[in-house]
C-alpha cells in the first residue's frame, strides 16, 4: 500500500468481517514524487520501483494507517541493483531500468526514527517490524521483544545500540549501491 486510495479496500473488507491485513514499504514514508523532481540528469533512475513514489500528503496518511492498525506490517521489497551497469541500462530507455530499490538495510532504523519523532509509538514500531508479521506467518511471537518495547518509554529511545537519527540515508545509500 502506498497511498490513501489503497487503504479503502482494506477498511471495507474489515468492516465486512473479512480477515485481511495491509502492508506498506519503508520508502513510502520518506520518498515522495517531489523528491524525483529535484533530481538531476538520470539520478531518478535509482527510484524506479512499483508502486512509484506518491505525492507527499500520502506520507502522513500512511503513518496514521500504521498507528491505527489499518496497515499491520511495514516491510521492504529489497532489490539492490548496482547503479553502474544495471540502473544505467535505462539511461536512454526508461523501460530498461531494473524495477526496485535497496531497503532492507535501513527499514528498522527509518521506522525507529518515526518512533523517535512521535509518528508511531515504540511498541507499535516493534509490532509492525516483527510481532505482526510473526503472527501473520504463524511464527512464535517474539514476546520478549514486545514486552521490552511496551515497558520502555520514548525518553529512553536512544538505548538501541548504535542508533542515531538518519539524514538522507536513502539517497546516500542508493547512490553508494
């Protein structure tokens, strides 16, 4: 799910009593269509993925959907293509750009940043990154992690070893790939 229009079918199905869940990917919280408009030359080729980046206003809609459990999981559709020789294949023909972007490396950090900024709670961060998917896939719930998150306050959020706020990490690391 990448935009507001995609949430309605999930909500409708749930109102009808269907057992459905929704998922989004990390990039939709941080990359919007205006990001591509600021790119020079062929740099936007790094951000070819499906669905494509959406207008900025969808980001807050998605944060709300995660907070309110309309979206149950935040994952990644990780595809680490090299810039030189792979993404650049489409320099003269858009249809030849490999579809996908790197994302698994920073999924937890970026969503943790969302918790740090108050967009979601720390408990919800753990839920959408681990516990929900474990339950949906019938894995044993990582209850020790969930318990830890629900008992810790956001004032202690810096105790995740090595965490620091990320700044433009998506664009920096995409170019590095």
